[in-house]
């Protein structure tokens, strides 16, 4: 803070007041109210003396008012006020504070350490002045960062630097002469440690690079948030994947009809949060080893489609009144798009691989550390979603004793694995818990929103209809998770084989292709239009004309599965872990393989967990359609080359006894 004192300088001081840059009004001021009474009185007298001296007052007047002589006042100005502060400015009025050290002590006498360890004040500085080249090398070593190309040491400890300097002193012969630091008990460790700290604090950017690399240097450039852009509703969303802080199990059916719990080691939740209102638009519960592009797309689809509450089994009043998501709260927010899609460095590569789908459906720009404001700052500059995860974790899973917490001490002596197995805390319960926690968060009062809930605040800022809201096309949303690939139609009468295509490790064909021999050899688009059922694909030509539906050949023709599950199974097949014949159900073989693992702590294969989720979704949707006699595979397949009765028979095969046993007993698809 600058001084607001305006005086007329009447006394000319050579080398001071005759300098055109001399301006007492620019001197840094002092908070006099923070000083103790004795120091405040002394400062006030010194300040008055300086003002009188510069105004040209006589020695007598200065002494009468302040008790300080003219010569002493001159020394206060010359030796304290105009000296350079470590912040780069002059000390100014700060130099008048009593007992404030301006210059470091300079030792004149020889260093002599007494029997009690005293007498070595300023010894390190005096020793370093005798070896200026060594001082430069030591400071360079302290501030040096690890190489980005060759193997080198990271985060060099103070003790290593202290030992290096002691070895150099020893080479200079100080140990033989018995001089400092070899005449002290700890070889000057305390003084050298403080010297190292002063070097680091005096060079913050170089110190940050030495400690944490160039990424930590970027974090130093992060502002306090006051200069963030002024956003309106749906301008920007923040996206992140969070690994759940807990241990959960899955119940594996046994041959004797019982169930055995096995631990699931990794569960993720991908959340999309609207920045202005802090409302969570949608999320995806992922059971893979890592979050992939399909999880991100499912989270986006969740944000663009209407949410409905789950049938929670552990409580009848788990959802608070009005709990939900914007899509279910108000029809104005159903399918609402956003303009910017902000991700961190860890999720950037995953999101960039689906940038085309995001641009086509949502028409949003991906903000990552390579193309946004994060380039100048930290890769993890997404404060709102980080706060959300911290809040939900503290109010949710971290309150249970199966939590792993953010660090080992958070376990509080409990064994999360043992608790998950003995209590049979299944992943289905974790899904219910996450859904209720997020839905309830959206209706909980938020301190930064004027005690409004995120949903109430979203209503408030959009109530005047001045916020333009774009909407995604429902058809594009439905096709968001579709996988398309250009394939060649093979076979034909010349080979004696029905025309077919190969699509992601499976062969597809249909009866209607017998009459389409002219298509053999052409490039066609294959589309996996049912995200949870890769048994069927839709074929169209390169002009966009839909030709019909193809079904998978054995062993992929019986049970529903996704392409993600198929890739995992093919990986196990290539490793000789699964064996099957042409007429077997390879999906059932995966279940047999996973259920045959004897070690309870052996991690469950993610493909098995995804299969369970697919079976559960099928179990919740199809039986009611069977009962009403209104079953169709999909509205998109109507009037295309596949008989409805055959579709019904194909879908009924989903619910085999093997699939029934793969579900928890409380979620059987069909009651026996």
C-alpha cells in the first residue's frame, strides 16, 4: 500500500532529494494499528521527524517535537528508508519500525565458538564470502531441477545439499584448520538449512521447478479466481472422473445354489457439473479398470436424457423431496446443451478421442490444458467439480467404515476389504447410494448460491428467459453411443456362402442378404445401434440409405453384450483363458471363468461387472413388455428386414438359467 502523505520537500539532500525519481508519496506505508503501543509511539516520532526534516525544519524544532536530532533523522532516511527491501521496493516508512533489521550482520572478528556453542553469529555468511565461487555453485545446486530427458534426482533433500557443502568445505581445508563449521557439534546443519530455505524463498519459480517440475511452476501463476470470465447458465461444464473411496463386493453364484462375495477393487463415477449453478447434469457409474471414452459418452447421454429415480432397496425415503437432476426437474432443461466442456489433464486424451461426437451432438468445445486458460495455469484448475467430489465424499462414502479414504490414516484402523465381505456391501448398493447422494446434492442449500439449492438457483438465473438454451437433437442423443465402421460385404454365390460382414470380432449376416448379391464387394456402413446389445447391427450404404438389420453368428448370438464386453472376451480368448466351441454361448463361458476364480480378493473382471449391469437393465425393462404383449426390440427396427416374432424369440433367450444366476437374488429378471 502506498503512502498518501503529500509534503513539500524544502531541504536539498545531495544524492537523495535531487534525484528526479525521489517521491515520498510512493513510499510503502505501515499499518500503525498493528504495532504495540511502545513501538507505535516510536514509529510516530520517527515519522514526524522525517517529515519535518524534509520540510526544512530546524534542528531545534525537530528535537522539541520528536526528541530526535537532525543528524539521527538524516541517518534514518539514508540508512533505512531508502534502502531496498527484498520485495524490490524501497523500505520507505517501513524502515522506521523499531528493531526491524535492514541489513544482515557482517562479522568482523574471527569466529570463535565457546564451550556452549555460542560465538558463531554470522559464521556461514562470513565463510561464504571467503569462497564466492563455491557460494554460486551451491545456490545453483539448490535451485537446479531434474532433467526432463536423462535420469536425475528429484526433490533433493536439504540433508543432501548440506552434505555436499560440508564436503566442499572439507576440500578447502577448513576441517584441518579446525574452522567453522568443523568446530561445531552438528557441523553447522541448522545454519545451512536456514540458508537453503532462504535461497528457495528468494527464487520462488526456480524453487517450484526444482521441487515439482514445470507443472508446479504453472500453479504459481494461478490467480485467486476474481478474474474468471463472467459465465451464464450452460456456458461451461466441468467434467471429472472420481474413484470411489471404498471397498465393495459382488455376489458370485455357486454350484450349491449359494452365493460367495468377491471384492471389486475399482469403481469410478464420471460427473458433469454446470459451473454457474453448481448443478450436476448427469453422471456415469463405471466399473472398468480405467475410465474410457464410452464412460464419458454415457455421462453425456445421462446429462441430455431424463433422469428417473432408482428403486432403492436399503431405504424407503432415501431421496429428499424434489431430489433429482435438471432434466427431471424442469422440461426446459431436458436435452440442454453447453458451450464449453472443461476437463483436466488426466481426462483430456480420453475426451479428445470422442471430440467429434461431442461437437456433433452437443456442439461444445473441449477445454483441456493444451487449448484453454489452463495453459497459463494449472492442469487441474477446475475448482467447482473438485469441491463437489470433496463434499459428496465427506457426506457419503467416507462416513462408512468400508472407506479407504484419501490417505491410509482415513481408515481409522478398520479393514475395508473385510468389512465389505462380511457385510456383503454389493456394488448395486453403491450405485443406489451414489445416485441418491448426487440427486440430494442438487436440492441441498449451497452457501455460495445464497443458500439456494443448485436446482433452485438454475431456475432463478433462467427465469427471465434471457439465457439462450440450445437443445440437442433427440435422435443424435439416442445414437451418441453408436459405433460405426466401414465394412466390406463378403461371400456371395461365387464363394457358395451367404453374404456376410465382419464387425469387431464377429460375423454378421441375415436371410434378406440372399437377394442382395449385387452388394457383395461393396463398402457399407455397419452401425451398432443398440449400445447394450451387439448381437444386432444396422447396415446402410455410403449414400445413407438403410438397408437392413444383421444378426451375429455363433458364439455371439445368444446373450446380450456390448462391444466393450466382446473386446474383453476376445482378449481372454487370445490368452487361452477361455475356450469355447461354435455352438456354445461365449458370454456364459465368461461367467463360468469369473465364477470359477477361488480367491475372494482376486479382482473381478470388469467385463463380468458390465454384463451384470446389462442383464439388470434387460431384466427391468423386458418382463413388463412380455406381460403386456407389446414387446419390440427397438422402435428403430420397425419395418426393417427382421421379423418381429423372431425378434421376440431371440430376446426371450436372454433369460437363461445361467443369466438368472448371474444376478443378485433380489434382482432376478423372472420369478421362478
